[in-house]
C-alpha cells in the first residue's frame, strides 16, 4: 500500500471513530490540566507559604503532584491503548489490503500525535484555570496562608504537556505494535476475542514492579537505621509518605497483572448466573471473558478510585488511631487546653490556669529550628554525623515536662530540661550519633545560635516534635504573647474552676482520655485536610475517567447491540446485559482494590505497632469498609450512567440501520 493513502485513511478514521478520539482527547486534556495545575502551585511554594500550624505546603503539593502524575499517566496510557485496541479489526483489514506493519504503526502514531498535541495545549489552558481554584481551597481550609496563589510559569506547563505527549504516544505505540504484528487472516479470525493478553514484556514489567516494591520496603528500613540525612527521615511522622509510595507500587503491580486476575474474578462473580434461565447474565460473562483488554480498560479507572481511596484513607485512619492511642497512653496531665482555631493561648489565660488550686499547667509552643548540630569534636570511638541545615520542627516547653507527659525515656532525664538544654527523640539522636551530655548548637528562626546541652532522649511520639527546648533557653528569641497548648492537671473537682477560667477566651478544655479527635485536636483536622488535598484532585480525575472510558466502550459496541436485536433480543434485555457487565466490572475493580487495601493496611499497622507504638499501645488491623463501600457505590453509579445512557440512545435506532453503521 502506498504511504500517500495513509492520510485519507486517517481522515476517514477520525470521522468514523470520533467518539474514541474524543475520549482520548478528554482523558489527556484533563490529565495534562491536573499535572499543570498542581505543578504551578508547587512552583509557587519556593518560599514557605504554609499556614501556621499546618503541614509543609511544599511537601503537601509535592505528594499531590506525585499522585496526580501517577493517576494521569495510568489513565492516559490505558485510554490511548484502549482506543487503538478497539480498532483491531480495522487494522486487520488494512493488513489484508497490503499495509505493512510499519505503515500501520505510522498511521496510529500520527493520529495519536495529532490528538495528543491538541489535548496537551488544551490541558495547559485548563491548568491555568484550575490552579487558582485549588489554591483558594487550600487557603480556605487553613493549609496555605492568605494570598497564596499560582505564579504563571512556563516550566510546569512544559513538563505537564511533555508528560502527556510521551505517555499518550507510548500507550498508542504499544497497542499499535501489538496489533501490527498479527497476520491479517489471524487478526480477522480473532477480531472479537483477545488472546495472549499477558505477553513477555508485561510479565517482565510485572516482575520489575515486584522488585521495586521489595526495594521500597528495604529503603524504608535502611533509612530508619542509617545515620545523617534529613531529620524527617528519623521521624515516625514520615510514615505516611512512605505508605503513599508503597500504595502506588502495589496498585501498579496488581494493575500489571490485571489481565491474569480479571478473568478469574469474572468467572468467580458469574458462577451464580450459570444455572439461571435466560441468556443475559451468560452473555455478559462471555463478553467480559472474550474481550479481556476491554474489560481491563473499563475496570482500571474504578480500580484506581477504590484502591487509592481504600489504601490512603485506611493508612490515614491507622496513623490517626496510632497517634491517639500513643498520646492517650503517654499523657500524664488530666486535661488538654487548646486555643481557638488559628490562634494561641494568651499569657493571661495561662496565668489563670496556674493560679487554680492544686493546678499544674505545662505549655508547649511549636517553633521551627533552622538547624541543630553537634558542637565540638567527638570521641575517637564514636561517629557523629554533621546534621544538615534543614528546618526541623521543635516545641518550646514551659513547665515540668514530666508532669504533663509520661514519655518513654531512653537516656538522661526530663527533669534536667531547664536552662540551656534540649531533649530530642532517641531516633533522631541515633541518626546523628548524639549522646546525653553532648553540646549542640540550636539555630533559631531569628538567626540566633543558642548552645544547649542534650539532657534527655525520649522515644519519638506521633503527637510531639522531635526536639524539645525549655522556655528559658530561648527566651527573647521567639515571638511572645501566645503559646500553643497547655497540659493541665487539677485537683479533684477542679474542672469547673478550669472551665470558668477559660470562659470568654475561646479555648477548649478536653479530658486527656478524650483528646485526639478532629474536634479536640487541630492536628487531626489538618491531617484529614492534607489527605483530601493530596488525594482529591487525582480521584476527581479518575472518576471522570470512569465516565469517559465507559462511554468509549459502549459507543464501540453498536453493531453488537444491533446483532442482539436482530437475533431476537429486546431493547430491555440488551440494556440489562450492559448493566450486568457494568456491575461485573465494578465488582472486579472492588475486589482488586480490596486486595490492595488489605495488603497496605497490614503493612501499615504492622509498622506502627512494631516500630512506633511498641510497648506503649497497639492498634488493630481494620479495613475502611465504609470508605470502600462508598467509593465503590460512586463508581457504580457513574459507570451505569455512562454505559446505559449511550446504549439507550443507540437502541432507539432501528437494528438494521444500526448494523449498517461502520465502526
């Protein structure tokens, strides 16, 4: 076949298969827009734009960018590969009339390139529109300072566009290469039946990802034991970021092996329909098994939504449970006094609390150290690693720490925490080779360097900073007037007096054994806001991808519907078959997501119990059933609407006219 004939063929394909091209365009536009929007915001966080008391905005957007990129790459590659796979019969016809494998690949890649370039440009424009809205949401929910917004920059847009182009072309190339290798007669004979859905390349990719999962686990344990590096690496509060990476790797590994897992799940879920009368369920079963690639493509977006939601929400719940259990076990004070949202406790309020009969109030005010490093020369028989000048979360303690917290002490004594002294977590001290009695230099936020002596090592706590400084060691170098929280012990019957002292201040008094909920602990609320900010954009995109993929899949089956109508099937029976297939795809996605959630939850709970809580407390392994059921229900409703609506419209056309349409 002459290469000059490819252009009119491509134009005819565009007119005939406009729905498939529209689906690919939509997936890529939204994917590029999502990456561009988060990238623009990330590019605007070179300076610290975090709201006081909120997690690092730069880290939050980094994780959001990572997850958005992962979901976008996954969906775009799957959509473009699916669009090419839909044309297998057409590809076979081209081969039969003389087209070479190279010409088929050039045709498909050329069409994909045109769609990808247009979608990348549209996605960049969309990103410019979405970024301010996302920034406004972050400000409204206390994750960013007022006035935060995106700064237009070319680099994030270029990265988003290039990522979309490369992924789209790779997805199209992989499917086109597979289709062009089939002999014309073989392809025509197997046009509606997928075979060899797990080629050698996919097996190798699956093994590679399993190795990456193992490497991720090994890197995590190595980072916990190695010396030096970022202080956050020795903080148990860094567990969620490792958990997120592990979640993604497990999802990819299962998705790679989906062509093996999906048929088995389809057979399992359709066992009850085999003895039933009627062909609707049997037809849906055979359709799903015959077109495995189509089934996998429709399952993938729902699997991403349910799997990511279950894994991330489950991990967040486990981390929150561990934090609450550990905090309640370690708190010695009877009550926690929290300031109003976004404010601090005034010194006058603290004085009133301390003036109560039999009261002991210990305050903690969060701050940030620009650095904490060893002062002097270490002994010859020990190794001290220089600490990098990285901002480190700390807390300033005013009062007797032991009266408020029963911390597991692994060296020294908290009673010595006064004057020029410091207490650090044992994990942080181990990371840099520090010992009790060492002299350290604390670099404060105002540029002052304060020499302090290490007096105590405590086991890291999920609700405490890794570095604790006494108030008299940093007096005059920190903002005055307000403190973060007070831990109050009063005599029996003293709660009423404490509530009276707090009247009119807006502060909240919470019993220690009830503290830790989102209402009583702002840190829990911030944790959930952070999770929504990281997970929300990616999930919204994946939900739209469900609708997009289901409409592409349904629109490609018009002749199948016509054949069923011409052989005696009623319109209602065809719609029931489509609904059954949709329910089957969602059930399969839910089963795969349940596997992901169970695996990641087991790993998270095991790490928390063995490495963080240890003898202080323990948490149970629980799956977030409500979250899984809710996300599965949302996916099912969207999938049913996206499949039944176009099918219902198509079935209004006379079967003979429908059968005569070219696909």
